[in-house]
C-alpha cells in the first residue's frame, strides 16, 4: 500500500499537481462523459475535471443547506409539476376568453339583477335573459359545437345560407330561415 501511495505521489509530481491535489477515478457512461465535456467547454472551463469538481462542491453545499436530492423530493416535485400544469390550463382558459366575456358564476353577475325587494327565481332568470348578456356566451358555445359537428361530418355550412344537418345528397333544397 505504501508503494502505491508513493507511485501516486510520483505521478502527481510528474503531472505537476500540487501536494493538496490527488487523483480520483470516475467511470461514467460515454454519453455522460461527452455531455460533461460539452458543458465544461460551453461554460468556459479549462477541463472537465474542474467542471465536475465545481458541480460536486455545489451539490455538497446544497445538501448541507437542506436541499434534498430529486429522489428524496420526488413527491414535492410531482405536486409542483401538477400545480404548474393546472396554472397553465387556467392561464390558457383566461387567454381564450374574450375580453368582454362575463362569468355567470361570479357573484357580481347575479347581484346586478337583484334589488332591495324579494324576487322569485323565474323573474330573475327573465331579467338575465332579457338583458342580452348571455347572448355572447350561448353564441360561442353553439358556434363551437357547430364547428365540431362540421369536422365530424354531422352538419354542413354554406356561405350566405348558414348551417344544416349533413345529408348524403347535395340536391336537397336550401331553405332560408
């Protein structure tokens, strides 16, 4: 064992390593070794060893500060990924909404049709439908459904005439409404 240490010291001296530096063998896959070399070059390191040494030191510091490895933190990571996905969906829904679209589930919408007197539900519903605020919401829903049905071949659209159920024969009369 003493001979191995002295040989290693001779090797270190030949290469010009300081007394505080030693040799450590690492056997990664070729793919990882190539990735590390590319990253080291991109980040301006003179060698892969310096790059890996710095990564190891950063990881050690992170663990000492209480950061957990991915496998230890996997449930939290999955929870955060699900939250991000949910927020992205909500953002997409908000972007899809037209700027003037009204949210009928919001309390301010309903309270605009109330006053200091008691009113039966059918009267409130009548006020809501007469106001026209639902027209845009209903129109968008019907239009979306018509386009979906057209993609499935269930309905047809003709410029200037409108929509109809799809038929096998194009010789059917066009009836204006």
